[in-house]
């Protein structure tokens, strides 16, 4: 009997006595026999083992994420609005810091309108209240000059 | 069973069929989940398989004849084999690989041996793995195993013998 033949017979539930002769002279097959015996015990004991628990990741409450998203959106909105205002904020304080004179010709009517629409109110809102803004408007008549003081 | 709960679909339980179904689930839930776990090697996969098994049970309540336990074993094996085939193939054990000499000083503890056997099971061909799980772990007879798998008893014996030798060599090679 060869070792492979003996191995299969040892592993069979209905092993016959013919393997005994081989086992007497084969240490390798005797070791396998012992291994098979221990495996059989281990396999049968697996049946009663408790199964491992499933590790489910703990869900964090959604509220902090919503709050964080809302905060991020609010910051983005503020940043966007700040970037829209920046040119005014940058230019107007300079005009105000040193009492500036804005000159606008009223000769063509649209120009006069344009001069009037120089957003002085925004300047007042963004600028320090210390100095007034002086707007000088020229008219077609060289003797008539209109000054507009913006608080 | 202390493992994660098995989530089952909600069925109407007021009917007689619903009560039968509930009774079968209660009686065999552990067996189905345990067998699926040994066949698949992972609890989450086993839970998915168990849900599929009980879904099939519900659909076939009226048509299921004979022993529900054998029917559940058979469906569990089929579901797990389908599941196993969809996964990445694993390298099978080479029967004819040189048998490494075991370290006589190295004694494998029972827990270690169980872990190695589970690892080794995953490397076995489907028929051998299923036969070992049903016969050696679940403790079914060769005849019961053969009936569940739909093969002759001699075939089961052959599969089991081959699988046991492979597992023994697998465990020994890792001592």
C-alpha cells in the first residue's frame, strides 16, 4: 500500500484494517492519522462555536453634518458678498480719508446723471463717518458750479 | 445565536402560512446562518445568504414537501455556492505539493486549528467544502449529506476523504 492510498483510507469513515500494516512502518502516515483525528475534533467543535459579531460602523447623528454644511454655505455667501463689495470698500475709503473732490460735468445730461449715481450712500455705509465727500459738478455755464456734499 | 441579527423581510404573519413560516425561521435560523458562515467564511455574507434562503422558504412554503431541515440545508448550500462562485476565485490546494515536515515542538492550539481549518475550507473545491461542512461540522450522516447534495453516498465519501487529507496537510504546513 502506498502513502496516498493509505491517506485516503485513513480519512474515510469506514477505514479497513488493511492500513494497519502500512501505519506500523510509516511515521508520516501515523502523523497524518493524528492530524486527521485532531482536525475531526476541531471541526465538530466548530458547530457549537458562537459566530463572530458583525462590526457595524456607528452612525453619527446627521445634525452636526447639516450644521456644518449650513455654516459652510453661510461662510461662502458672506465671502461672495465681501468679494462683490471689495472694489467699493477699497476705493471709497481712500476718497474719504483725504477729503476728495469728485468732478463731474453736467453738460451732457447723461453724464450728470452718471455723476449723481456715484453710489455715495454705499460709501457712507462702508466708510468711517469722519469726513464728508465733496462732489463738484460742472454745468454748461462756466459761472455755475454745483457742489454736492455727501455726509 | 449571539451574532448580528438576521433581518428578514416583513411578511403577513396573521395567516396560517405566516405562522408556519415564523416557526420554521425560529427553529432553523441558527442552523442556516451557521452553515452559511462555514461555507462562505464571513458573517455578513452569511447573513445575506440566510436572508435569501428564508425568502425562498417563504416563496416555496406550499410546495416544500418532506423534511424542511433537509430542504433548508439544500437551499443554503445552493445559495452559498452561487454566492461563492460570484466571488474572486481562490487558489486551490495542491494535493501533490511537497508535504512540509511539521515542527514537532510546535503544538497547534484548538483555536488556532479551528482558524486554520476555516482558512483551509475556503481553498477547497465547492463539492469538497460543502461535504465537509455538512458531514464534519454539521454532523449529518453520509446518507443525509448525499441526499442534500443530490449525489451518491460513495461520491460524498470520496469528496470527504480527499478534503480531509487536504485540510490536514494545510494545517500541518502552517504549523
